[in-house]
C-alpha cells in the first residue's frame, strides 16, 4: 500500500508539473509572433501554419488537454525550428545527459563517502578541519565558476591537457572521445561532492557516538572495522537520500554545465530551444527533467525502506 501511495503522489506531482510547464509557456505571449518576429504581418501562410500547429485559436484548456493526451501517448509534438518530431530530436541528447550524470555519480559517490569517512575518523583534529574548510569553500562556488576555473587550469597554457569544449562529430557520441568528457564530469563532481560528504560525515559522527558502536570498540574490534561495518552501514540510508537529491539536482543543474562545455545534452538543447522559441521542445525537455527528478526521489525512498528494517516493519504492519 505504501508503494501504491508513493506512486500515486509521484503521478500527481508530475501532473501538477505538466500544468505549470504548460501555463508557463503559454504565459510567454503569442508564440507565433515571437517566432516570426518582423515577418508576422507579411508571411501570412507561415503564420497560419504555426497557428494551426499550436492551436492558437483554441482555448487554453483545450490546448492543454490536447498536449497532455499527446504526452501520455508518446507524441511529444513537432519541433517548430525544423518541423521534425520532438522525440527524434531529443532522444540522443537524453542519452548523452544520462551518461554524463551516471559518470559523475560513479565518481562522486565513492569519493564523497571516502572523504566523509576520513573526516569522521579525524574529527575535531587538523585533517578534519582542513577537509571541512575545503568542502565548505567548494560548496559556495557555483558550478559554472568551477567549470571556468577547470578550463583555465587544464585547457590553457597552464596545463593544456583536455579540450575546453566537447567536440562531437556527426554520427558519433561524446564518449567516443573520452577526453572531451573529463572536464564536464569533473565540474559536476566538484559541484555535488561537498554536500554529500558533509551530510554523510554528520551521520557518521552521530553513529560513532552511539552505544552499540562503543560496545563494538569495547569488544576489541579495530577502528577501521567499526567504521566500515558498523558506522558506515548505518549511515548509508541518509547517504542514499542526499545522493538522490544531488542526482535529481543534476538533472536540472546540468543545463549550465552542458552549455559551458557545449556538451550535446538536454541542458544545452533546452537553452537552444528557449532561444528559438520552440515551445514543443521546451515543454518536452522540461517534462523529461521533472520526470527524472521524481523517479530518482522515488527510487531513493524505496531503497531507504528496503535498507531500514524498522521502516519495513512499520509499513508491513
């Protein structure tokens, strides 16, 4: 029953997001005038075509339900920029963004947990102070500033190691040239690692002060074993929650990073679609980002329940 309620809330949230996305794009004004610009009064044929395609003459309620019906049946509409189906335009970029976020997560998760364990081991001593100062400083730096600094350091005369932008030839994928993905992945890792590490450290400190951990120490269990088998296992659930929040943030925060490095993903395509007043593309990309956010949080909730015996018992009862 809990899972069904959680799924129902997820569907409700996604529906509310669809209403907000549609109303937000509708509130931008006449999309046909924005697209045609000075040709609005002269190019009558193109204007009528766009009005028919966007259903400008219909009420906003009718347009919303027509769009929602297409969304539910997999018809995301037609791009206004090139008159091609939206899904055919965004399918590759969705995969590119998912790969970028997955690579960042594979690096960030063990790095953040490792830093948290080291910091908790040396708590209130100089290594802990240094680590927390660095993490706090990195947490206050916006991701686009981090990206610019990495470009200045590794793509200029200082260390000319990696390309400043992701160059993708037609018919290829970004990972066909791995060196072009290093800086985008590093930027995302630096942007989210401080938050995860600081929260996991706080949880580890709380667990290390608990009675059962003190009992394990009194039994003569070595401190590394106590940290790994007792403290870390009990800190894994809060860690999952914060990792999920950061991964969900990456679904939207990747926009700046992809634009900065010209990475062919959802973020860059969303910026280009807004610039071109391509309303169907903006709506579809916004819903995909929202869907990823909701799914990631749903998975995190399910994992937290599965890994917490007390919570499983409460749900089953």
